[in-house]
C-alpha cells in the first residue's frame, strides 16, 4: 500500500469528550497521529480539528467515513500536502550572551526569518513559522550555539480550494430536518380526541 501524508480537517460542534471519540477511532485502527490541532473556525460555534496521518488513501477514505458518523461532526475533508497551505510555528530559547558575542547567530536567525519574542539577560526566545524542514534546519544550527529549549506547534492548514466550508455549513443548516415544521393530522381535532 502506497502511504503518504494526509491532512484531515474535521468541522465539529465544540462538545466535551469529542477529542476522545476521535482519538479512539485512530487507536482502534492503529493509526498514528503525526500532528493534532484544534481551534475555532470562521463560523461561530464550529470548531476545526486539523490532523496529520501517514497512510494509504484507502485507509484515509474509510477513516473519513467513520469520522463523519460521529454525531457532533459536520464534515471531514482529507487533502495531500499539495492541496493545502500549511505552516508550523516554533520557539527556540538561546543564551543571550551567545547572540551578543557571535554575529553568525544573528545572521542565521535573520536568514530563517526568526523574530525575538522575549529578551532577557540570561536567554532570548525566538519564533519562526514555516515548513518542517526549515524549522528542523534552524534547530540543528542552533544546537551548535548552546540551544537551551525548543518547542514546535502542530500543523495548521487551510485548503487551497477557493470555497471553504462556510457555504456548506449554511446549506446543511438550511436542510436540517429538525428545523422543519411537523404536521400533526390530529392537531385540529384535539377536542374530539381528548373528550372522554
């Protein structure tokens, strides 16, 4: 089976325990999550999960079908890396003294577009955004200069296709059968029905 990286975008209601339901689906199928992020979406009260998996398309398609059966899930999309715009964010903590002494470090940070978030006497925290390779390359370079700490975020992604989920959700709400009026043929005859 030909495995590749897929990004799943899951649009949901914000319900307690939902992340557990989703995680169980992955663990039952022995699918490893490479990355998991959750955030509000552009639609009020609707959240989006962004998950990254390395699997075959067949496995991913089946997984999407199962995820869409969860009551609180509105829609699930899966995309290859070519079909999305995606970024990671990273924080690097480096001794301030090293940055002040060595011009190479400053050049290196500028080369990777890093910006200072916190500057203290003992350390400076830099932030970058980019693809995994760029972030790892800067990490490897900063190890040479006494890197103190490093952390990287989960993937955040937007689908390249020009139409987002917004119109689809509005259409789903419009077609929601629970909002249709219920006709009760006995409603106009209640006095006859309830008379003893």
